[in-house]
C-alpha cells in the first residue's frame, strides 16, 4: 500500500516535471559597462605601488551575463578589478535586487574580480574620499550592467567545452633545498619556498601543479548568433604595466577579441551584440609564462598576445559545443566562518620594533610592510564569514569563493565534482586573501605570510574546498 502511494506520488511529480520542462524557456542576455576610474583613484596595494590613476591605457569593464530558466534568474558579473571588498559587491547586489523588482535576488548573483593588477583594489574603503566615491560609482555601474542585460533577455541555448594551454602558465612558487632560502619578512629561517620575494641558490622544482584548462561557456540565441562567450583560465595576470595607467590586462583583450571577431557583420540595433567575458579560475600560485612563445614584449604587449591568442582558440572550439535549450538553473550560497591568523604578542612586539627602527635592522626588504600589516591584522575580528557559491546550469557547474585560490584546490574541485563540466571562479563576492593549502603553509613563502592579503586560518583551504564540494553534491541531488 505504502509502495503504491509512493509510486502515485512519483508519477505526479514526474508529470509536473514534464509539464514544466515542456513550458520552460531558457533566456539569456549579456551587457557591459565601463568602470574606468577617474584620475587620482588609488591603484596601490601594500606591495604594488601603481597609483594613483594618471591615464587609461585600455578601459576596464563590468561584464554581466544574465540567465533564466523556470523563473530562476541569475547574474554572473566579472569586473576588471584587482579585487573588491564584500561591501562594494553587496551594495551592487542590493541595487540589482531593487531595480529588477527582486527578479534577480541578492542570493542569485555572483560578482567577481579578474585580478588585473592595473585596476583599483576596491577594498580599503575610507582610504581617500576619491576612492570612496569610486567604490560607490562602481557598485552602481556593476548594477547597471546587470540591469541592461536583464532588460534584453531573449530565448537562448548554452553549452560548454574546454581546451588546454599548459605552456601559458607557470607555478610561481618554487620548492628549494633545505637551508637555501633566506630569512622571511619576519626574520624567520627554514622556509622552503622562493616565490615573488626572496632568493635561493637551491631551487628544486615548482612547488605545485598548474591547471592548464581553459573553459569556454558559450551562450547563443536560438538561431545560433553568439550572445556571450565566457572564458575561464588560471593565470594570475600578464602585467607589463606603466605606473598610473589603468588596464584590464589579458582579461580585457580576450573579451575585446571575442567581441570583435564574433560581432555580426550587419548588426541589428534591436538585437544586442556579443559580449566577451574572462574570469579567473585559480591564480593564487600561478603566473603567466610570458616568454613561452619565444617573444619579447614591451609594456602592455604580452597581455594583448595572451588575450587575443586565447580568444581565437576559444572561438575555434565553439562549433564543437553541444547546446542545451532548457537547462535547469540553480544557485546556492553558504556562509563559512573561518578563523583569522591575527598576530600574537611576540609578532606585535616585533612589528613595533621594526616600525620604530632603522631600515638597516630589517631582515627583509618588505619587513616594514609586514610590520605595518601586523598592526592592521591586530584590528581584525577573531573570525570572518566568507560567502561560497555553487551554480548549476544544466550539466555545467561553477564553484566560487572570495580568495586567491591555488591551482591544486581548483584541480581537486574539478576532479571530485559530481558535474564533469565544472570550473571555478575566484575573488568572488568579496575578498578573502590568498588560500594556500596547509602543505603550502608549512613550506612558507610570500603567499603564506600573514597580512591583509593572507589572513585566513591554515585549514581554510580544506574547509572551503570540502564545503564547495558538498554544495556541488547538493546541486546534483
Ligand atoms: Zn596579485
């Protein structure tokens, strides 16, 4: 009896599902808004001294993709920023929810930074009035990109493919022989890593893998006209900037090349044209392998080479994609509480000594920066909450977190995900700093040194990875 009731129940669900599938209409649209800052806005981080803005080499944008199926509407926005704080993104999300009459609620929005270093770090709010003003405008412009796409939704189809580009990526952390790495910024010895800071005469090998996968998410209208091509790759940035100049780096050149090459010859003013978007996967420990093509680049040239090459490769794959007309869309987000590596009494005493003392006493050329960072971190709370997201679009999945993620984490998520077509987006929905796995913390190096750019507990990577995997499993059910 129980079984027959259960069967009837399942039968009813099945009919309901078939009906809703038959009526489902997948719709999509994309748009971009220029977010280039005014002269004077800060481009500085504590180590990269790039700003204030004096010129725009190439404009930076917020690029939005809005997708809808079965009345679930989501937005994915990728911004040409070094990073952005949760306050800025949350402000943008509130505006989007409000201006779309909650058709796109706050919980259905992913906003991430690309990590071009030649763009503002929209995070240390209160630094200067001009920065605060830019952060406010930024949130409004991010929202404007989504609102524009939202007003252009049209029947569409979506598909995914990927290819590999191993020669364009290098791990930037090197494992060295014991005793060959100099003292770290705190004067401690015994580290095994040479990274962006430090020297060693005993380099053995790269300290981690790279993820050479280039993911392509393609959205077209039902006649096959491109609406959006969203790329995802795992290179920190290309660089080769000039001080004070704003640039979207290779992320911008990729997007521009997609738009130039796929644009309709006879563009219909009533039909929005294609938008290119480039997102960053896991770039915490990987750099661009600029000389891989045997070429030398002057300022701003490497990014052009990278961006255009990747766009042409992505375009070549579009024909092999099989598209879905009625994908299920789901997005879930969870808050994860993580402890902060605040300085202890000894570190604070060291910090005060360094800040009061002469340069000749510093153990490392960046010691004063890290002494200052220790003071900032001492004001951080004991723990912070990070927003994690998992998105399902048919048989495609996206996992995101606010950190600069190491390649091994992304590779593991892709390997363990119940969705074969999975990619990750970092620096999403806020800023959580570098995310070295515990093993990398034990080896040391720049990315592990406590600062506002690396402040989460040593086990944060494992906790975030496992949480994201459980969220992907939840989407599969
Ligand atoms: Zn960086």
